[in-house]
C-alpha cells in the first residue's frame, strides 16, 4: 500500500473524536479523512468516500457500534468501501459485551477507552492506538487482509521438519516420542482471538474432554464477556479461571483480564491462582506466565501448548520450558492469522511440532492426544 491509509473516526463525543484525530495523525502511514458522530453518518460517509480503516465507538445513541458494523457488512454493494474496523470500547460490562459480538462479526481488534481518572490515561490510549494501527498498517503493506480462507498452506512441513508460509521459512522440532496421556491443553492468543476462538474452540471441545487453560490478552470485564460468549457456543463449560479453582475435564478456563493466571499441582489435583505481578512482554495476563506454571505443575509429556494469532511474542520465551517437559507445541499459520506476530515468533524458535491453519488445529491437538491413549 504505497499511499497513506485512509481512516474514518466514528464517535458520538466531539472531544474524544478530537483526541483520536490528533493521536492518529502522528502515526506513520495513515491519514484521517473524516470524523463523524454516529453510525448513520458513518454509513453515509462510506457511500461517497473510500476508507481503509474505521475506528468505531461501541456505545452510541441510536445505532450502536455493533449495529453499524452489521449494517456496513450487509450494505457492501452500496458503499465505496468496506473498511477494516477497530472497535473503541468503554471498560463497562455493556461495552465489553457489545465489543465481543463485534469482534465475532468481523471487527479485527479493539482498544479500550481509559477512564479519565486513571493516571496517564491519555498516554495509555496513545500507546494502544500506535501499537494496534501500526501493526495493521504493516499487515496492509505486506498485502495482507483479514483472513477469510482456511485451507492448509501448500508448503507443509517436510520429513526434515522444514516449512514456509508466505515467504517466512521455519524449521520444526525434531520429532520426539510421545507415550503418556495428555492431561491439559494450554493456549495463548491475542489480536484476532475472539473470532478465532469462536471458530475453533467449539470444534476442539467437541473432540476432547480435556481441560483447556487459555490466555487472551484483554482487560477486566472483557474476559468475562468472552467466557460467557464462548460458553454459549461450546459443549465445555467456559469460565474465568479464578483463585482456588480446581481444574476439571470438560472446562475451559480463561485468564481474568488484568491479572496473570497460573496453575499449581496440589496432590492429585491442579489448582488455579491469579496474581498481579508485573506485566510480561507488556501483557497481563501473560501467556508466558501460564505456560511456565503449566510446565512446572504437570508431569513430562502430558501437555499440548498452542499459540494462536496475535501481536508481539508473548508465549514464545516460555516454549523452551514446555519443550523441556516434552510438551507437544502447535502454532497457527500465517494465512489464517489476523496478525502473524505471536505464531511467527513461536515458529522461529524451531521448537514447534506443527504449524496448522486455524480450523485444523483441533485435529492437530487430537493427533497428539491419540498417541498417548492406551
């Protein structure tokens, strides 16, 4: 994408529109081409001007962000463009519920509006905007779009363990012997996670009764909304992983937003705990914190670790801990990732046993589970 990406700001607050416009104007590779105060005004704008990315306020009078997104997707033939959508949400439970539905409908990511009373809230907002939009620009400049295809990449891993995806070459780990039954599946995911989990997790839960421990980078309230949304789609129970919870089969535990989740061995049981230790890789909850605790708590050769779509490299530094316990490690491929940051970092280590497209990850997990069945 040689010219600057065109951005439309949609928010019912004049003050917040101005704040967003000033912050976005300083991000390389983009230009704000319009600001409007309602969903209806946004749709009218899209009828006359091409837009690449739209920031969309979640809670607005009349047509809220979710209704605007749905109307835009249903009216593609009437619009000059159907831009990627970045939801802008309050930290309320209502805001998080609507945001989760918007992400499942196709919004590529969201940022949370920091409360004005929080110290350095504007700096936090500016940092989130820069990180998210810069990653979006980078993906656009590489010719990427929000993934819609789910076929296995033609360059599958060879017997020697080499593979490639869209120009990125990686090496898989040397095959090892797996004989013990899997006891748990641990998953890390970030940008693009809610939609990916909505697509993948129900299938995985239908194929295994094993407990699933999951970190999705989200603030408080959002992880509760995510758990409730996934609980309605999966035949496992999906809950936030709270302190003192005993890990059980047929249950998915999501790290609560704003704190780390760890798992500990307690006699014959595995018990969850939360802590407010400093963020790792800029994240709390952090995938690395969960992965390290799982590697310590569970016996060797009893874990499957999975890294899905997301920015950054959270989860990668802890892969060696899992590999030292002969865990089976899988990452999502580039073609089906919204952002190939976390999976790419994982693949670059040479520790992975498999790289798979999103809809094939459940089968990849079950392949390992079947190796340990007696």
